[in-house]
C-alpha cells in the first residue's frame, strides 16, 4: 500500500508548477503544497505511527473544510494546477470524513464543469466516494493488492465494457495500462 502511495506522490510531483498563469492565491497554493508534503510523508514512511498519520489527516481535513467554506473548490485559477491537485489529494485521503469527500466532489465537479480543475482528479474522487458508499466504480481507479501480486477492484466497475472510454474522457490511461503500472510497483509481484 505504501508503494501505491509513493506512486501517487511521484505523479503529483510531476504536475508542473503554475508556470505563466499566476494563481490568484499564491499563499494558499503554498499552504496546500505544504499540507500535501506532510500527507505524503506520513503515507510513505514505514516508521510513522498510526497516531501521527491520523493527526495529519485530521488537521488536513479540518483545514480543507475551511478552504472549501471560504473559496469553494481551489481550482487552477485560484491556486494553480499543482495547488488544485494537492487539494484533490487531501480530500481524497479524508476517508474517515466521507461528508468532506462528498462536499469536495460536488465542488470539484463544478470546477471541472467550469474548466478550472482536472477531470482526472474528479474521476478518482468519484470512485473514492462510490467505493465508500459500496457502489460500483465509474472509472476503475480504486484497487487493492492481493496475495501473489494480483490486484482487485475495491468495488465492481460499472459498465466495464465502457470504462476505457470514460477514462479517456477524463484524461486517464486505459484500464489495462493502469493495472500494468500497479503490478509493476515494488513488492507487488
């Protein structure tokens, strides 16, 4: 699981900085990136006690509630692409606060509709919320490792025949390519 989280960190760090489009709230962007750094530090370090992980998640979730109350979804124009992706990861990891995830999903959907956030981030959060509600996934983003290097979807995938088209529209790789990446993670077979 930590290897999967490390892959997420690498993917998030690969997101380019804001570039020429300066965000309206650079301080908020910096704060979100710092929060993500703490989030990833507890998730990728093998020696972090569960209590520390819970403390970081709780603090991040509380701050994300404030940010959502004050700004709505922190989209690209507000905090840049990397800041918006950091906000997504923090909400995505608030598994113990499903109301925050559902609220974030609603606000992220509006930001995506307005062209101000990533459809790929939205796809992952849609599936995360659906898995928490024990509903089928739409995009097939939520998997868990099994013995012998096998991976299993955390809940079934709705209309699996159409999943690659939905993934393509969200800017995600085809499902089989995603699964090859999961299987190639260290310690996964």
